[in-house]
């Protein structure tokens, strides 16, 4: 047997054992003071809610395989021939009507989300650490102002935002999209809380005594311990920009700069107005293609959410 | 020369709480000084101010000849062991120990040699590649020590480094810490709330209470000549029995019992006819085996036994006499209501430490022999010790 095969076998064996341990550790619900009936009722509620939430996704998956007439003419939750998925998929990445292509919009979304998300994460990590572990004059007031930003919906500031952007030439500019996407107050708030709870002051004190500069303490000691929090903020801010509709709608009038959200909004208008024969299948499949990267990102970053990073560092 | 000196060192927090009030303390080169006191007495604050981790409200801290009030911790050349170890969890043992050397830009070969020698001194050679999470409590404690000694610092600070270890390991690590101290010879300031640790480890011990220095002396001196009531009660286990007593001529009136004072009467002359507080250490109460009066300073004390605690090698006899205890009420006031209730309900007001082979039973009436020269006297108004005669 090859080493790799043996490795995978031991891994499978370990997982099996872990599952057994989990099963042994499970406590009968009666011990929590719950009745079987209550548990069944609650589980039913959860399942119903899950169905309710997942139904649109299932609908999108099924209908992405249909022609326009079948989308309207056949049962929504089952397939209908002809199977048009690949045909629609090919069309999706072709310039249809000169509005700008889906591929272009998709790349725009990727660019805005990654640069905005990474920028937001860097700012949140730096700011959160600073607010959590340094005391300076006005720190509370500054933090309060940042948190106040959480409460202002973007629709409220749409008009002033447009006027301000027009003044500084950020209308129809990539930066007009990226810069505001880097400001994620909730990310900073999350990071501050995360640092406060997961990076003991003694650890930073110890590094100071050990002669490390503040920058080195941040990079070498604090940052590695902030990874789970950091990944959460990255995911939140990337997803936030990915799904952003209002901001690009305000600042972009050039089709070539649209992200997928606004571009598909445009398609949706056209489909409704002119009854364009083939836009609805594209809209459905376009929506499906848009959510796939987000699901992949969740799956990819999941392994960073693990506990025990501080194991052995400080005694209680 | 002194390695650390503090002058009129004070700390008042922004909340208005005063943690330390005008501390004067000096640690000589190579000396092992223990700061001891109950929690909240300001000992950790003091240590953190010496380390530079806490701002100084007033006063000065000197390391060697240099005033370091405004010097950042990284430039002070002090090493510190933290109460909860504060190891870097994502670095290996070797990286934890070597972290300070990298910061100092020590060349790699030299660095590795020093990490290995520190690890060897602490028995960590086999663990260099492990992470803190894979170590036992005692091993983590050693890594924390290793991180400090590898720097060959001029000043060593330790904040209750043994308090998270179990009792047996703590005793073993005490001698290990001292061995390391002897080997590197750096002046050490060691903080603990455990008076046994203080007594067994310190060259000199500074007793702190409510942010004020009570006494700074050798362990022997603290035990033999406590400067005030607080030190008398704090040092020694079980703690000293303290009673209100009246001086009448040649005798000490303790409740209804009269103890002949012997030579001690000269120093109590100014208190004739007044109340003093008399302190008797539990180990200075001897069960009277009927062997006779002994020398002139020997007196006897009759007591009712309430509880006997057998420890195997010795026994603690909890007794009551009809004198008013001065210590318990004081302690109760300090310890808060919960304990006060408990103490008020207790039926004993004294403890004697005796040979466990003596067949003392609960409810029995016994006679203790006391050497009056070993009784400590305190002024009830000032709480200060009545000066003792040189022996």
C-alpha cells in the first residue's frame, strides 16, 4: 500500500472514531429538561424555515436549465426539456445587446470585492487592535463615531454622497467603488471585540518586556492570533461589496464599470420592458453563477474558524 | 550598589484609587527580594512600574544609576515572568525563549547557543520543538523562566510565578527558581501573596499592606521582630494569637489569668496599668507535661480545647481562653463580612502548634507553658511593636 493511501485510511479511521466519541458524548434531550414532543416541534419549525430560505436557491438551480417559455410555462420546482443550461451558459458570457457583457461585470465585481474586502480587513484589523489595546485621548469618542456609522443606511446618504463624489471626480471611477467599500464599521467593531477577548494583555506586555517594537508585536504576536476574527471580517466585507447594489448604482453611469448586481438590474429592466426573448434564462443563470464564488469562499475560509489558538499561552 | 531603587513611588489610578503610597525600596545587586502582601496591597502594581508597564504617578524608579521613569519597557533591560506565563501560543518553546534575542538582533549561532543553554538549565531540551499547548503546567512555567533567563538581564522581575502550580510542584519549583537566581546572579524582585514562599525564598522581604510598606527585613527579622500588628499576623502559619492584655506590675493580666512577666517587665514599664496587645505564636505554646516551672520567664496559661487538627507530624490545637482576641476582630474587619460572620461564630480564640503524639482531646482543659520573653507586645493605639530587648 502506498503511503498516501495509508494516510487517507488512518485519516478515515480517525474521523470514524471522532464520530463515535461525538455520539457517546451526546446527552439525551430529557436531561436538558425538554420533552420529546417539544424537540420534534422545534425541529419541524427549523426544517420549515430552512425550506423557506432554500426554496429560491433550488428554484434558481432548476430554472437555470430551462428556456424562457418553460420558465414561465412549466412547474417552477421541476425540470422541463429541452435542457438549456450549457447553451444559456455560453450565451451568458457573450455580448448580447451592447449593454456590456456579463463576463465584464463579473470581473468588475471580483475586483471591487477583493480590493474592497482586503482593504476593509486591513483597516479593521489595524483599527480594532488599536482601539482594543491602546489607550489614547479621545479613543472612546472616536470609537463611538465609527460605531455611529453602523446606524446610517446608505440610501439616506445617497444624494450627498453623489454630490460629494462629483466634486472629487469619483463618479464613474473604480476608486469611487473601492474606497467606500473599505470602510466597514462593523468589521472594526468585530475586530476590537475579538482582540479584547482573545489576546491577553499579558501577552503583549510580555512581548514589550522582550524588547519587541509595537509593530513587531502586532505582526508577530497579535496578528497570528487574530486570524479567525480576520477571516470573518474578510468574508463579511467581501460579501458586502459583492452584493452591493445601491453604491454602484449611484456612482456608475458607464456600463463597462458595472458590477454584476447593477448589470443584471439593467437586464431585468430590459427584459421587463421589451420582452426580449432570451433575457430571463440569462438572468436566472447569471444569479446562480454570482452566488457560487461566495459559497466557495465560505467553504474555503471555514477551516480558519477554529478554537484553541491560545492553548497553553496563559494559565487561568 | 543597588540594582533597583524606588523613591517615594506612588500610583493613583485615574479612578482615584490609590494603589501605592510613597514606597521606598532598594534591591541590591544579586539580591532576592520578595514583595509580599494580601491581594490588592499594591505589590503587582509596584512590579509593573519597575518593568515600565504601568505609568508612575509620582516618585522615581532607578535601575542601577539610571532614572527610568520615562524609559520604555523594551529599553529597560529587565526580564519578567508573568503570573499566567503569557507564552506565545503559536511559537515553539525554542521560539518563545529566543524571541527576545531576535528583538535584540543577536546573531543566529549565538542565539541558538543561548536558547539551548537556557533550555538545558531548565530541563527543556526535549521540548524545544513543542508548542505551549502541548506542555504541562510545570513545563510552561519553565518556559516562562527560560524566556527570562536567556536574556541575561540585570534585573529579574517575577509576578507570582508559582501561583498556578499545584502544591507539590510549587515547593519543588521554589528551589529551582532559587537555583536559577544563584546561577545568573541578577537582582530579583519577586511578588507573591504566599508568606511561606516569601519566608523561604527572600534574602529580604518587603511586606506591603494597602499600598504602604509595613516592614522590609530578613525573614528571620520579620518573624522575630514584626514591626507592627499587621506583619505579626501576616507572617507565620498558623497566625499569631493576639490578645488584649493589661500590664500590672510584674504580671500580665490575660483575661482572668496572670502571667508572671519576668525580664519582659522592663520593656513594658511605660505600659504599667495600661492595655497592650500581646502576641503569642502558636509554636511557642508548649503543652505542660508537668515538668516544673523552668526558668524565670516561664508562665502558664490554662485553656479549653475546642478542636484538634491532626496533621501527622504535628497537631493544631484550637483552644479558647477568657481573654479578648485582638487579632481575629482585626482580621475580620479586613477580610469582609462573610468571613467576619464565620469568625464571630467561632468558639476558639487561639491556636497552639503541638506534637501530634500528645493525647489532647476536644473538650479537655490543658495548661500551656509560655516563655514570656517570646511574647510580642504591641501598642493598641498605634499598632506598632513595643521595642524588644536585644537578646
